């Protein structure tokens, strides 16, 4: 699994072969076929591992009485997981797995904690809009920031500052008018 993860994160998917993975893992091709059924099974197992890891990490984010703070905490958890598991992040979002924003959400889907937090914020009249649109907006913003950071396009200080300001702005953009006004007022008094 480790060898396949690294190969999928650093090479085109087409270059991953059972023989190459077996050689890198110092195992036989028979072992790969026995454990995973072949290349597609191995790729599926790596993807499932990435999805489960991200879901677990996001599900562990603490919730509070402040839905906006919870959304920001999920963004922090997403970034932390991506930085701590860069190969799995790359496998998950680097072209190996196709992203279908209209697909059905499964029980272990990493989007579930985000949708739950958005639903709480909508119910509390903190956010206004369509939950799916908000989720896609937040995810696209997060994904862009984390991808730039993992690619080395941002130094540590810039990445931290950009993450904080961009995520706050993205979330603020979906707030209700009264929440938006109070957030802007709080920013001006700092």
C-alpha cells in the first residue's frame, strides 16, 4: 500500500503496474494479486485508505455553539490532514480519483462533516444559500490553498496568512447580512 501510494502520488497512473509495485515493496506479483486482485483493486484500496483517513480526521474536529467557528475548524483539519498526508492527498485529488460533485454522498464520505456544519449554520441563520453550493465553494477554496501549499508555491508564512484570510473571507461571503455586518464591525475594531 505504501509503495503504491507513493507511486500514485509521484507518477502518472498509467505507469503504476503490479510488477513495479511488487518490486518496490520487495514482494511478488502474486502477493499483490492475492491481496488486491490486481492493479485496479490496489488503486481502489489506496483511494479507500485516503478517503477513510480524511473522513476520520474531519469527523474528529470538535464542534461548538458557533457554526462559523466549526466551519473554520473543519478547514484547519482539512489542511492539517493534507499537509500530514501529502501522498494520500495527492492520490485523492491529483487525478487518480475522479471528483463528481453531483454524485451520491456515502456514509464515509469526507464531505459529510462539512455538510453537517453547513446545515447547522443554515439552521442557525448564520449562513444563507444552498448547502451544496456553499460546500463546493468552501472545498474549492480549501483545495486550492492546500494544493498550492503542497506544491511549494507558498512559503510557510504566506501559506498561513493566506489560509487564514482566504478562509475567513470565503466563509464570510456566505453569511447572512446581519452576521456579515457583525463580523465586519469586529474586524474594524481590532
